[in-house]
């Protein structure tokens, strides 16, 4: 369906839907079908073209316009809108341009307001950046002009209906079975685990997968900017979400606020979806006050870089001496997991390390597993393609922090 025909049909159908508020979706769909079939252009359309025209026009009035079929397509993992004319999608790890576009900027702005209003978020010229979520759990990030020079910019990260398990990550090659077994035992033994990685490396997916091994009789509190985690099988679950300030600049609730509030809710474990700033100090203090088995994620290029970033985030909350911050990190975090998105677009666990303590003022790491790529004798790739051939390899090191392991009744020779 070309843009000219679509725009003309929008005007036609709008006149037919003056009483749209009292109509069911089935009634709206029927009127849209009648309007399309009543146009002479429909005589030259195939059945599939007619259906596509009807679907898009229906979604214009009762859905999210041209975004609706993209949201319903399970092969698409990310939708990127750079102004109303330019839409890109990521399908099975590959970026491609979407051939359709919104009629105008006003239509895109209307869709944005529909999305954020459903989760009681506000985005406008005075508050031009917002995080939100859709009914299916997809994460939405919006930046409006004047910050976005090309017009309203929207990034939608989709998540599968059924979250991936660690077993499935082993099947896809993201993890080895040996490392999976260790991580499962670490979660059950209530080790505090921090997951780092770059954008799109799969941190939330991995956090979800690890959370699946939390004992069902524990009380778990999740804290997120916009709710994404899908924890199944935990009956005593409390999900908390931050809130932006209202139009008067009041009522803002931050991750730090929610972490402090969660400590009064008698949690067994606290899961912080992602730490980006000063809330890192509250998270570390929560881990240090008896809430073992807590999990969180953060952006970094390596495990070592994640340690440095945590230091910087804590410093933004309080001007503490660096040795004190490092001591807090060592006391709070037991295991660091790093995820990477490799050149073949695969997402892999590339390092699992234990935070072993401090030595001469530096945080010491005990590497347990590291990703090793298979290279030929000249140090090049085994083939000439972008395919990454490698796996997570054990370092042979044993766990040094054994108390939680032994308290959980696990065998010492299995560390």
C-alpha cells in the first residue's frame, strides 16, 4: 500500500469512525475492510495486499500504527525510529532499514504519547527523555526535540514471551554446560553476582536466566527503571519501578529510593535491573547488610572495567576514599560475569571471575572462566568468515570465597 493511498484512506475512515469510542475492535475492523474494498484501487490488489492495507489502517486507529506488525513479529528484536521518516529494525542479529514510514511527525508524536501514557509516564519538550514499557514487556526509550535533532527518536527493545533459560544459552553456544552448572550452584548458594557487558550483549536476558534458579520459597524484590524482568515460579515476588517527576517537578522516585525502601520489606534477595549512577552505593550497602544472593547488571567493556565503573558510580553518590569504595565492592560482590557481542553478532559469556579481595589497595580477581577463540598457527582465524569459533574455557582456578558454598551444603570438591 503506497503512502498516498494510505493517507487518503485514513481521512476516509476517520469520517466513518466518528463514534469510534463506542465501537468494538471487531466493528472498527469491519468498517476498515468495507472502506478499503470500496476503493477502486482494491480491484488491482492481491488478497495479501488487501489484508496488509486493512491491517495497517486498523492499527492506525486501534493499535500503534505501523509499529504494531513489527511488535508482533517474533524475529525482530529491536526497533529504532530516527524521526518519522527513518525506521530501522534488528532481525536475528542483523540491522535493516524498514521500507515504511509514518505520515508525519505529528503521527509519530501521537504514538509516543500513547505508549508512555499507558505506564503513567510523561514526555514533552520540558521533559524530553523517558523510559517506558509496552504491555508485552518491550522496553521503550524516547528522546524528543530539541535534544533529538532529527525529530522524535524511539528505541524499542523487545523480549521473548518465554525468557531464555541457561540450558538454552548452552544450546546456542553462549555458555558451556560446565560453567552453567557452576553458576546454578552459585545462585543457590546465595553468592552476590554482578553481570556486566556492552549495549545489546544480553545482560537482562542473562539476569532473567540466572533468576530462574532462585529457590521458590524465597522473597525476592526486583527494582528497575522500567520493568523488564520476567521471573516465573517465585510466589513471594515484589516488582518495583521508578517514577519520573510530574509536570510540577515533584514525585520522582529513583532506584536509590526503591533500594532503601526494599530493605524494609524483608527481602531474601534484591535484584536491581541495572545500575547507572549513584544508586550503586545503595546496592552495595544492601548486599553488605545480609541480603546475600542479590543480582544486578551494569554497562562495561570488561570485568576490570566494571569494577572501575562501580568505583566511579559510588563516588558520584559520596566522596568516599577509593580504598573504602574498593573494600565495599570486595565485601559486597562475589562473582563478576561479563557478556560480549562478538563480530559475528553472537552474544557470549566471555568471562566469569571471582572477586578475591584486595591486595595493596587494588581489587583482586580470580578468573574462573574466559572465552578463548580458536586460532590457527599464525594467530589468525580458523576460516576467512566473520564466524567466531571459540568457547568458554576453565582457568583451573578454584573458588577462594568458600563460606557461602559450604553453608549451602555443597561439596568442597565441587568448587
